[in-house]
């Protein structure tokens, strides 16, 4: 196999100048150039467009009003309802019916997105602001989700594709204010899982090395997007983000799957997540999406996660979603925070 030492990862980008006519202070028209940056994901080749917008367009929702609306109907994740109405696992899968880790409780998703789906209620607390999460609460929730996947894989050898995901708060698609995350496992990969696995295999066949190992080596040299580490977990921003507000990545060196993460690994990951939460809160945001990604061979694939801040944008007197036709119907992301800028911001929390 070829060595990657002389063929570094290519961070390919193109600056596309857009010409428009604008009036100066005297009302005279003149030509102006608006730069647009097209980026290619170094592994999959998927494109992303970096468009500069004012961060002042990010608005913080009225949290008091949000909590009030959430209290208008009973919360199924609050006690005592969570113990009375939530479903239980079949006894041949999990005899206890639920998985409990500290104050985190995992039970089947009544509307599963795969053959195996679980909801993990993070805490007994109905509402936890981002900056008020503590390490034990987040660790227990991740541990419960990981425990579920481990159980499923032992129970059903065909369920090899899995991930842990978190939609925190309504702007990120969270259906309830009460913090909860999910795990899914099944027989078929998602579109992006498939892209990652196939691209990682191609990279290994062409260069004989692990893509994420090479990525960390290069990013640590340039330090443009590298953030730092929390124990064994390495943090950086994605060169070609999948989120409107850029992506923060956590890489688990030497671990092919989230199933390989030890208790210390999960705690290291948790430590970094809490720092990321403080950064997101400082952007005037209250929500995020998160997903883990796993492979099968640590020589070819390193487990990692993406955290994408989510928020509402103000373009007019009404609140606007941060997702629109480019992401939803064209399958291409528009990112308004340059990853290098986000990396500098997150570094201050590490």
C-alpha cells in the first residue's frame, strides 16, 4: 500500500466572487464583490458553502415563554409519569424493562427510527440550560445509551449499524424541553454512515493509513481548526461543516466504535461536551444536534462525533429556521460561521 506521508489530506476550497451593484452613501451605484467559499469534505468530497452573515442575526429565544408553554401539558419524561406511561423493553432483550444509570433512564422509543430505538431521559430535572449541565448527568446519559447498543449487538448480530444522537431543545428538533437523547441500531446504515464507511475504506486502500489519524496530525500542525483535547478525546472543527452554524468534532483515537469507549473515554468526551455547551451558550444559542459515528476496524475507521449548534435567525420581524432549501432539498450545507473562527472561539473554553 502507498504511504500517506507524501500525500497529505487536501483541504480543497474555491472562492467564488459574486458581482452586485450597490449604492454608496451618496446614492451612486458601484460594483461590489461578495465572496462565496465552496469547500469539499476531505474524506467524502461532499460540498459545503461558507457564506458570511452577521452573528447579530442569531437570536436567543424567550426561555421564560418556552418553559411556560412546556408546562401547559404534562411532561411524559417527568416523574411520576415517566414511571407510569413509558414503554418497557421486551424481557428477552432487557429483563429489567429499562436501563438506569444514575438519574438517566432508557426505554424503547414508541416511534422508533430503526428496528432498535431507545430514548434516554437525561435527568429528573424538567429543564436544564446548556451552561448548567454537570459531568455526572451527561456521563450517565451517554453510558445508558452505550449500554443499550451493547445489549442490542449481543442480542442481534445483524444490528451492526448504530449511533447515539441528541436533539437538544426545540430549535434542534427536540420534541420536549425535558432533556433526552436517543440511540438507534439496525441492519442498514444511514446515507451518511454509508458514505463515511465507503470513503474511509477507499482512503485506507489508497494510502494505507487511517484518515482520522492523518487528519489530526495535519490539523495539529496548522492549528487552524484544532481545538485541543480532553484526556483521550481530540477536538476540532470540521473543514466542510454539515451544520448552518459549523460543526465541532470529537475524535476517539484508536477506537473503531462507540462500543469500544471505556468509562474514562466517556468521561473525557463528557468533559469536552460541557466546554462546548458553554461556547454554544455564549453564542446566544440554546440548542444543538449531536451524533456519533462508528466503524468496524480501527485501522480504517476511528469513532467520532459531530456537534452542530442550532438556532433561530432573525431576518425580519419573525423568527426564521436555520435550515432552508439548500440543506433540505439540495443536500448541500450553507454555513455562516467559518470553521476557523469557531475553533478560535471554542479554544477559549478549553
